[in-house]
C-alpha cells in the first residue's frame, strides 16, 4: 500500500500541469505544489524537525495549510492541524499534550499564540508566514530553499496525522491516524463516489483544520488527481458563484451549509447542473433540507457518515441503485457497522443502539491517552456515541447523538426528529432542539429558531404545528426566536445554546 508522500509523487508525475488548488489569489498546479512542499520540508529539516516529530499547524484554510501538511508527510513528521479559532485555553491543552516540536502559523493566528509562546520551552521552532518571533518570514525561507527533497521512507503503520476532536465533552483528544488508515479511507471514498481520475473539481468551504476539510475533501481530491477550489471561510454567495464559475462536480458540506444554500439560492444566477456528487454529514441531517436542495439544483445529495476517529466517510448512500430516504446508506470498502446496547450486546435488526464502526479506517487510538483509547476503541472498532439502527437490507439510519437524547418524564425524545419537522415549515430558516433541566420532567425540549426574513410565525403557531405532526410529549415546551445561531466550523454549537438557556443569556443571539 502507498504512503501519503508516495501518492503525491505519483500524481505529480501523472497530472503535473493540472491545477490542484485554486483560490481568488492564485492557482497552484500539482508540479508547483510538489515543489513548494519540498522547499518547506527542507526548511523544517534545517530547523531540526525530523521523522516522528509533531508539528502544530495553526493555520486557516489557505494553501499554506495544505503545503504544510504535505511537507510533513515528505519529512515523515506528524502534522497536527489546530483550529484557527482556538485561543489560549485550547492551545495550551493541545501543544502541551502532543509535545509539539514546531508550530507553523500565519499573520492571522500568530498574534494569539505569541502571547503564550513562553509557556512552551520544549517547542523549539515557531515558523510564521508573515514573520514571527525571529522576524524571519516563512514565505521567504520557503522561496530560498532547495526545490529538491528526497522523501523520508515511512511504514504504512506509522502515524501520519494527529487530528484533535472538538472537545465538546471535555479536553480535545488527538486522534492518531496512520498512513494505512488514511489511504484505505481515501481509496474507499474515491470508489464510493465513482470519481474519475484527473477530472473532478471540488469546492471546499469546510475548514481544513478538520478531518472533513483535510482528509475527506482536500486529500481525497489529491488522491484522485482533482482540482480543489478553496474557500478560507464560509460565504454562501461566493460558494454558489464558484460552483457555477468553475463547473464544480463535487460539493461536500455540513447540513448547516445546505441550509444556507437553499435559503440564498437564486435560480436566475445559480446554475448548479455541473454538480455530480454532493455529500453531507458531520451531524444528523434533516431530510427536508436535502430534498429542497435537490429540487432547486437537480443534483443528488448523498448522506454520509463517518468521523475523525475513522478518517472519513465510512457509510454512504449509494450513488447508483436503491436509495432509502433518511438513511446514511451502506458501509463502504472495508468498513463495517455494529449496533449494540448498553451492555455491548448486538441488537436485532431495526432496534436502536450505539453505532460501532470497524475496518481499515479505524485510527490507532488517542495520542498518549490509554484510558480514553480503551474506552472508545476495541476489537470491534470505534464507539461512535451515535444512536441508530440497521434495517433488514443493511442500511444504517442515524437517530441522534447519544448525548443529545432528551429524556422527558421517562420518554426518549430525539431532537433530530423535531428539527426535521421544523425545517419543513416555510418560516424556519435554521433551528436547533436541545434539552434543558426541568423540575417536573427532568428535561424538556426547547426549540431555538432563526426565522426566514420573508416569513412570519409566532411561537404558539409553531407549537401547534409541532403538536399536529408529533406526539404531544415530543413537541417543544418552549420556542425561542433568535437572529444569529452560534456556529463553529459550519456546525451549530448546541452546547452554547444550552448554556445560554440555563444562564438566561440567550439575548446575546438576538439583534438589538
């Protein structure tokens, strides 16, 4: 099996002149990208960075993130993408825990890290595109470095990357993905998408410091010799315009991104017929949003399921053949699904339980965290924390996150079911259903809604709508209207909503 650096060598030979990365400012062909990664690898080696050393990539979604990731692959170092939105508290946890030897930043992120840089004497090098602590601009160092580099040999079992989970339930954990894990997943995704080598055009607005952005989009694009149109941050109109301008064949995004698109789509301006594969995942997907996108675009949206701990998309709706509405699809490649109860017994077909993902995709564990690894990883695979069931044909249906289930008066309430219904109402542009403490019921469901600017509805009317279509105990007890939904990496931050409801600070999301 190839290692990652061998994939880059192969495609530099096969599609040297094809554009790999396209931004508003530049176009980087495969041969040019290979040259830049060689130059940065030389810079890192000259700074004392070698095989197995951890390198923090504290960068936004720019070509530098891609160049730094792949330069580390050529060097045999272990890149660790860090959210460009992280600040002191998160940075302290990650840098110390992973024992980083170097950090790469740019002018937008360095000011935050520079304030705590002195706390990390073991961090030997800080390289900054735009100039850093030593005054040397990383871009100048790259430009002056040799474009020749002999790649460090790696074993497929070597750690290729550390991806840090979002830490919604505690301290971020570094998921240790091997070359074997990543390459196996890229192989399986390429086949499942029915990609054509050297032909696909991706539009990527998912942050590159996430597994979704880097592995599932950028690295998948490189694996298949494609072209990626890179967006540093989400802008709905720019995404729509780039799909049209570059005749994109692939778009992958979170459910929230699809909500934005269907709300801002203009049939007179946005011809999306070039799209061949559209995927969505990262959180439970309201079917009404998918249906609306398909109606306005003519493109089929394929629901996928996977995780950072399993390197990418491990379950996918078939791009051809039988499709079951509401299903995440079938396991792809070597991936396999097991659904278990609280005692780890496999449940019968159609019964809800926790989803375990197994196969070549499953990461080696959490970096230097034996306890967390033992709790989440087993011979069967990785415990997802998601609830779902498998039908008689092997199709997986996601019910909700295990931690998001609301238990009200002894009844299990799944927020996704309520959100799916709310999205079908013309006045609802975006919504989230969360559980908040209640003296009588234990918890009650509360719906937080952003209204469509062109529509009007009252809380009582939405409540009546929910009660018309759902059992009474599932209907939200409270409906709150806000103007700005808390979103990070294009995912709704439900934890922030729960805290705001508990603390009485929801007004921060209402425009004054």
